[in-house]
């Protein structure tokens, strides 16, 4: 019995919004995502504050998140919704 279904594992990565590093400890990833950074996250971004007529930019932190996702796919020589053979 040949396998008909050969699902592909996909990793989806995303980054949370940039916030002051001191506030980033509490930041959670969206539902279904796993946080892959610790503590205050990674200080690789800038966030903006508008004060009256000026916009100020400050260094901030964000977290990296990932989600494993199985994409259904048929094995070679099979196709269709039920992965039927030739």
C-alpha cells in the first residue's frame, strides 16, 4: 500500500509589534504561535511616539514567534482532494 498523502510541514514565523523593551516581558504571541525569544525579546526595532507636532523614535524590542503548520499534499503520482492514484 503506497502512501497517498505526503503532508508538508511549514514553519510560519512572525514578529510582535515593537514596544519599549521594559514592557516587552509581558508580550504574548498570537494564539497558536510559540514564542522563540526570551525575556524582553530582541532589541532590533524602533517604535514611535507622537508628541504634539513631533514624532520621536526610540529603540525598542519585539519577540519572534513561530507556528508549525501541516499543509496537506498528495504524494507523487496522486492528486485531487482524496489523493487518488493514476
